[in-house]
């Protein structure tokens, strides 16, 4: 499943976050995910020519989900950050996802 329009990217993204609270980063994480729709839309408008990938849900198959979060980095800069969320092995049910951390990067 691939999202095509901005509204589809964001509606699926927010639905996924709502249904899977474990996808949120811990409060002490070095980056902060921005979920304010106004900030996301403003950032996308300013960066449309540099970056044609939408913030939000991008792709899902049997094994992974790919999202692009808008994040604030420790230096205060804001940018898109791709995340690959693997589904747990075995029987997969709605909301059964995990976040992988490899070398300090969240997947």
C-alpha cells in the first residue's frame, strides 16, 4: 500500500500513531517528532522544491512500514526523517509493530 496525496499521507500517518502509541519516541530521545499539522504543512510548503517526499505514511507491505517524520534535531534544526518500522515475526495483527534502533538510528 502506497499513499499518494498529502491528505492520504498524513491521515494514514496520524491513524498509525494513534493506533500504535509505541511508535512515539521516548521523552529523552535526542530527536523530537513533530506532530503539529500546521507546522508540518508550513515546513512542506517551504521545502516543496528541495524535497518532494511528503511527511507521513509512505509505504506498507507484509514486512515493513515506511514513514517520514518531521523531526527537530538537538541543534534545533527541523527536517524530514525516514523511519522503517518492522513488523514482528510470527502472526502480525493490527498495531503489532516494533521500532529498531541500530547505531543510534531509529528504524
